[in-house]
């Protein structure tokens, strides 16, 4: 990760080009990683996990994918951490240490070892695609949903429209860096900002017509799915589903008869807005103290994609996607 530095302690180490992966002292051997992965594949093929007491945990149910996730991370929920290891997290460390796998130069951790910087390494995306394929293999072992599983007889979707153009663009965004710079109490802060060229999109909204037989709380899920591959060959539904993006999920109250659901893109539950600048928080806190009022409430969710990345980057000619809307019971 060139040009990336620690606040104290020098630059992040860069992995050499055409690097042949080596064992990392104190972390894992390449052989260990292959064994961990093979045990997870065996669990998927057999349909069960072996816990630390030798008992079998069934994977052929709706909770199976959670169990696979527990042994891949591995989280504290792993039923047998010693046997299945921690494939995903260990892979991050292995990739981050390849510049100095034996600690000869006493180099600091690489970007792959920090959540905040891991996407600076192109291998991050290849690693996660690799991990996703393991989950995909598991999902392919499950029986398809039946009509009875998915049917929701109370509701019929009568119309779907998108109000506004789906347009992506690049913008110059100014970041406030005052809180990222060392200072002292004796010297007043001065404005320090930087400009970042970043992707964004125009605001739009969904307009969904629904006919309901009775009053009920419903769950609405929306997905954008690619229509063509890189050769402009149309995907089958089975192929396209692996590239689908969930753009929203929310509850809504339906009443017997015709309903119109209007949902703004900015209200998506899978995204979060830009963080409130530190200077703004200080100003609001000072005003709240001065006037004895409550501070304005900002977005409290810490988890989610940046709101500006809700749409994939388009092309000049336009990028074809299909919008799928699913409505099920909110119970």
C-alpha cells in the first residue's frame, strides 16, 4: 500500500510483486491454511460440523449458513475452533505479513491486518470472492425454495416504477481533517481540509403499487441484478442471482385494497450517510450547552455501505440492471 503510513511507526509494508507465499512465523503455515479449508469443504459435503465433543451439528437447515460463518471466521460461536481454525481472519494476517513473514526486519502489520485499511490491498477483494465461493458451494447444497415457502397470498404487486434517473457521477468532496491532526491546547485550531474525488449518484425513489387483501405489516426487499455479462450475453436468473445487490429492506403498513409504497433511495436500510464533521459536532455541543437545549440527533447506525455507493458505477452508454421487489409477511 504505497503512500500509506502509520501515525507513529513508519509506512505500511508493501508485498513484493510476484510474491510466492510463505509460512508466517507465529501465525500459520500454508499447509495449515489448506487443511483448514479442506475441513470446511468436508463439512459442507457431509452436511454437518463436528463440535469439540465429537457431536454432529446439522447444516441442512435454515441455520446452516450461520454455522459455516462461525467456523470460517472463527467467532466465539465456533463449535470447534481448534479443528476448523479461523480461515478468513488468518488469511488476512497471512497476506499482510508476506513482506516480512519471518519477522527479520521487524516490520509493522500490513494493511490487510486492519479493518480500516484492508481495502487498500487489491488482494482483499480476491480473498473475499474466494470466501464467498465457499458460502456459494454451501448454498448450492440446499434444496430450492418451494412455492409454499415464498408465497404471500395477502399481497399482489401491481406496479413498480423508479422516479428519477439512475445516474452515477464523480464529485470532489471536501473532508475536514481538524480532528486527525495533533495539536495543543495553547494553539487554536485552524481549518484543515482535503479534497477527495469520489463516486456518488443522483437521488431517486421507488414507487411500488400493491394490492392487499387485509391490513398487515409487510417486509419489503429490493434487489438490483445485472442483466448482461461482459460479452453482453444475457444472464439466466440462476446466474444473475449471484451478482444481485440488495438495495433496501424495510417494514411497511399495508391496508386492505390498493396501496402505494414510496421509498427514497436515501432512506435505504443497507446504507449510512456521511459522518457528521467533527467541527459541526463541536459547534452543536457548544450551542446546546449555551442554550440548555438537546443536541441534534445524527445517524446512530455504524454499520452499512456509504449511501453514495448504493448504485454501482455506470457507463456512458448505460448499464442494464433488473429491479426485483419481494413482499412477505412482517411477522
